[in-house]
């Protein structure tokens, strides 16, 4: 099961990606959109969270309760939205133990240029489809089109 920090990080990442991605456009759109409630969310703070910047004490910059509620308020998401796992699998299986590695891969992938992301997706789909012919994974449909 994902931790609250992982859920909030994934939700912020999804919000930014929905608005154009991490190449700067998505984050800017999110920050600009947040202004409708008087003050904008802090772009630099959100960027630090997305980049998993280390604080002076050595911990990773995360989304605390105050920032989570601000994001919800400024984007009209409803209280508690940031704490809900919107990418939860349909099955009741436990989250795989390598979720930390997957989160790191997702963070790096999100920072890539669109053309590079397409190449990575093509490679991954080819690899998964090749693996499925050997019986080690299910066939994955190409969703990059």
C-alpha cells in the first residue's frame, strides 16, 4: 500500500501532467490556474516537491497537510482529494514492494522531453511484448499513439 507522501506526490504529478507535463508548461499552467482564489500556489515550492529536493535536514521536500489543503482549495479539488489514491489498481492485491523504484523511474520519465518519452515508451512496450512471448509478462497494448 502506498504511503500518504507517495499518494500526494503521484497526485501532484498527475495534476501537472494533465496540464502539459513537467517541461515547465504543465507546472506553470497549474500555478496560473491556482490564482483564481486570490494567491497563486508557489511554483518553486511545487518544483522542489516534484524534483524531490532535499531539505537542510536531509529529508525530501514533500507535501504536508497545509500544502495539500492549499492545492485542493486553489484547484477546486475538494478537501482530502490529495490524500486519495486516484491511480489505485482495481484489484485488492498489495502494492508491489518495488514501488520506490517505480516512483524514481516515473519521476525521471516525467522530466524527459516528449520525444524522449515516446522513445522510452516504444522501447518498454517492445520489451514487454517480447517478454510476453517467453511467458514472463502479459501483452501490453501500445498506448503511445
